[in-house]
């Protein structure tokens, strides 16, 4: 994964690097150093963000359905 993809995935997830680091309970400096000075992104970051985005989308869709279809 490159820096541009990481930034794009964070944007899609509506997360800042700081929020991402807080969710993962890692130091911000760690997440901020990825992609700099030859430091690669961990192998799991892309799949984690992709699943986070998909889950967020599903939750939003669930709420829309709940509000519009499951009215009492």
C-alpha cells in the first residue's frame, strides 16, 4: 500500500490519522511514520480499513432501512 491509498482509505472511512491510531490503541507517531523514510505500512492496514468502511456503510444502510421500512 502506498501513501495515497492510505490517505484515500482514511478519507473514505472519515477518519483522521489520529482517530485511526486511537481506535487501534497505537501511538499516533507510529501510524504517522508509516510510508515515511522507507517504512512500509503493516500488511493488515488495507484490509482493516476496507472492512471498517464496509461495516460503517452497512450500519448506515441498516439505520436507513430501520427508519423507512420498519416503521411501526
